[in-house]
């Protein structure tokens, strides 16, 4: 990666393509070798293979499908969800959403290994101090589950966006995290290359986002604007966990295949906060 990975630098020239982000593949036992690189922005993507067994994946997927907390998002980002949707919410609205939805997100792992706990154990075993961020005295939710179902052009089921404005402008404990990492666990993922996360070598500046009227949320970024930007398509399998630099623009593609091609993502964020002197987790 190159200098474009530094978020929030007003002077970045986002129109100059650079080389595409690189992917490291590993397993949970070797994750410690890559954590520092993620936290300090040298590494853009780490795919941790097989963090969950087939049996646990099926259990977690069933828990999602049968959850009394399953709902359709209605905030302009289309998806079926279980858990807290923090997008563009102030703290009061977010805590109300937490009350209504977070218990259901915690129950998704009932009867299975909780892979977020496995990740957090690995972070601590690697020598990092770690805890959930606190929001107005309340521990933050750490994950929520989504089947993205936008039906827009070119098989994009989640439009391109950057997550840094939501971190930076949150006013929350994690707002000083310079390199937010998206944690994505896929209990169900279509086989083959029908579906992928596209990670661009582009961290838009505040100025670039403001010009497009998306300075607050970083969403959505027009597909047509990204034609010349190098990217990496990442194709996880069911049971994998993907960690990637969430400030980089990214989107999700899914071919209209069979009904069985379900893509369920349980995700949240982690990142090193200098102020808290810890790795924090949040959604
Ligand atoms: O579903 C994915 O793989 C990525 C999700 C994502 O980018 C997001 O939740 O912001």
C-alpha cells in the first residue's frame, strides 16, 4: 500500500490511481503476525480462513433466519438485519436501537463458538489491550448481521462507501481511531467468484466527500467514479473472517445466482485508539 491509505488528509490527490491493496491469507493461530500491520495501516486486508466449522455456520445461519429480531433496514441502505444499525444515528437514537436489537445479535452465536470472542482472545493473546468502546457509559455493540439486498446496477448489493466519516464524526470513544478495521464473518457465502468484497485503493478526503454531499456518512459513492481506481476483489468462503481497512472505499457484489447463494455477514469494527491506549470494538 502507499500513501493513499492515510485517512482524512485533506491534501490527498484521490484522482491518481495507485497500486491495488494486497490480501494476506492466514488462520486464527497466526493472526498475531498481522495485527500490528492492520492497526497501523500498513496492511489493508487479512482473510482468516475457517474460523468456524460447517456445523457452527449452519447453527448461526439458522439463528439468524429464525431470530425474532430480524428486520428490513429502512434507512436507504438496503438489507435484512439482526442487531444494532448505528449508521448516521446520534447517541440517543443508537442506544434506543441497541435496547431493541442488540440482544438478538448476541444470541446469533447461541449453540456455537462465538467467533468474535475468538478474535478478541487472539488480539489479547498478541499482547494488545482490548475492550468494547463505551458509548455514554454503555458498552458498545460489537457486531450485527446483514444480508445485503440492494438491487442496483452491475450486481452491487452494497454500494461503494468509506466508513471513516462515521468513525471520525461519531463523537464517541473510538472517534480518534486512524485505521478502523472492518471485521466481517461469513456464516454463509456463495461458492466461487459470484460474490466478492471490492476494496479500492482510495481513501477519500473530507473535501472529496463534501463535494459529493456525503461528508457525514461516506455513502454512497457512485460506481462510475471508481473506474480508474485500482482495486482488489476478495472472495471469502463460508466460515471465513475478513478484516479490512474500512477507510478504503469498498462495495459488495453478488451475482444473481441460485436462491441458495445466500451471503450472510456478521460484522463490526475494531481499531487502535491512541486516546484510550487500547484496541476498541464497536459497530
Ligand atoms: O458485507 C461485506 O462483506 C462488507 C460490509 C460492509 O462494507 C459494511 O457493512 O459497511
